[in-house]
C-alpha cells in the first residue's frame, strides 16, 4: 500500500470512529432491503430533497407501487401526489413513470446491473447508477455526491473540481473494500461533523490529520 493510500485509509478509519455514536439517516440506511428497484426509485426521489422527505415520499410511492409493473400503471399525477413535497416532484413523477415503462420494455421489469444500461434510464445519472450498483448488486462502485466530493477534497485525499474527477481519483486511491461504504460514511460525516460552513473541528477525531487544521502533512 502506498503512503497516499495508507493516509487515506487512516483518515477514513477515523471518520468511521467519529460516526459510531451517531444516528444514520442516509439512503443506505433508509433502504435497508438493498432491493435495486427500491434503491433506484428512492435515489431518484432524493435528488435535491431532504432525507426525511425522501424517506416518507419513497415509502408512500413504494407501498402503492412496489414493482416496475405497478409503477408503470400509476398515472403521472398520482406519482406526483405520492412523492410531494420532494423537490421537482412533477419532473421526477414523469421520470419515474418513464423509468418503469423502460424497465418493463427492456428488462422484463428488472433493474439492469450494468452501469451503461443504468445510465441510459430516465432520471439516472452517475451518482444514482453507482449507488444502485454498489448497494443493490454489490458491484464495487463509488457514489460521489456533493458531500463525498467536498470532504474528499477537504481532507486532501483528492484535488479535483468535478464529482466525475473525484470518482476517478478515489478509484485509483482507495482499496475496493472502501468503494461501496464510502458514500454512506462521508455523507453522514458531512452532515454531522464536517459540515460545509461550520465544521465541528474541535470535536472531530481527524484532528491533526486534516489539512484544514494545518498540521498534518508530516509522516
Ligand atoms: S478537522 Fe474540521 S475540517 Fe477537518 S475533517 Fe474534521 S471537521 Fe472537517
């Protein structure tokens, strides 16, 4: 393992320790079933939406439409009604309806386990595709959202400008066993400790290992 890799793994292990006593709220925990269809639907609803709203909206929709067949049968207005007040609920309702139709037409109602096929589905970007691959299918993939991008840069693990570059840089840096849990780890850390504006540095376990506190480039 290179020094960079060892440093990254050391920092992430400390992040894990910092989160031991906190309450999980991320998608990985909201959707415990690891069912690819449920994850896909919840992830689409979650974009620009708070976790608590996502959880309730997903539960309402998936209770009425637990499969692609049932979702395709729902009217767009009904989907919008069920997922309200998720952000952009009308756009998402349209995407979810089309998503269900495409899953039926192309994959007999199943979610494909290839990234390219996932990315071709309505409403699915790289972040969603990687989340479904990792949590739904156990295929190693790094789901980079704003928290992962921000914290990986703040910790000095990567120096990137866009989430796609961050994904690539982290793939090179981290052993594969960190890829799937990384999103959950850094999202929770970003929400509860290393917040964007006022990070709680005084109670953070990273301490001198964080470049932001200005000490730890020494080996
Ligand atoms: S020391 Fe502060 S900036 Fe660094 S990881 Fe911890 S909370 Fe974030």
